[in-house]
């Protein structure tokens, strides 16, 4: 079954502005620095840095299985231009160095990818036991909501520490706008390509 083309990634701001003229002490207690810190603490065990052994590609990824399955953007771990022109590169094993927030390092490989949706599956090859992220929903996200935005391939996270998107790019630094693939689209691709673990 073919999936529809992915919708345009939605713009996000890591520190979207609130209406300061109506803020109160109650609002300050409801949302503050601790809200962002708590969300970061929840996602941290599931966030990993990815670096390819060849090609100098790097970025982030999200652990979604205790057995070491990681979702990321394809351009983070695959040289898309070389892939299209080099049959040798296409057939090569694509090894990835994986580093967790706890200082652990593992060797993995790109198990599969979907260039149309810019998504890739990375698998840690040695037996591991990691903390998988919890997926939320992006359908309820609205302009002005606070989110945490990591590097390309990493998680877009709501204040509950849930993954609501996968970061895929950013605008100019002074603009402070990032782009992400909605988690609904990510999950559709993962299910279609059988990347999700069966219970």
C-alpha cells in the first residue's frame, strides 16, 4: 500500500512567545523553567547522537525500542546525493556510531530508509537495554505552544516529554524557526515499512 505524499513539515519555535500583557503569577507557576527542564529530563534517556563512520554525517535520533531501534532522518545517516549516483555506495553497509546521554557508545548500522519521507531506521547490533521514547500526537499542536527542538533527526518534544515530531531542518539562526516531520507521518511510515516492533 502506498502512503500519500508527506504534508509540508510544520514550522515550530523552541521558545514561542506568550501573551506577556496578560500573564499572571498563576501562569508563571503553571509554566516556567521547570516545565522545560522536566521535559528535557524525560526525553534525555531516549535521545542519541549519531555519527557515520564514512562521509562525516551527523545528527540525532530517537530510541523507540529497548532492543536498540532508532528513528532518525535519512539525510542524517545517508548521503542522499551519493546514493543516487553510486551503485557501490548504495550497496555498502552504512555503519553509525551511537552515543547516549548517559555516555554509552554503541556501533549500529542503517537498517532501512525512506528517501521520500526523509526517514531512516538505525539498529544497534550488540544486545542492549535502552529507554524508548513515548510518542505523543502532533494534531493538537498549535502556534504558540512551547516545544523542545534538538538537532536534525532528533525529537520534537512537548512539555510532557512526548515525541510529537522528528526535526528535519531549520531556518536562519536569527529567526529561531525549526521544521519537523509530524509524528503521525513518522508512525505511518514506520508501520508501512515494518519498523515498529510487534507486541
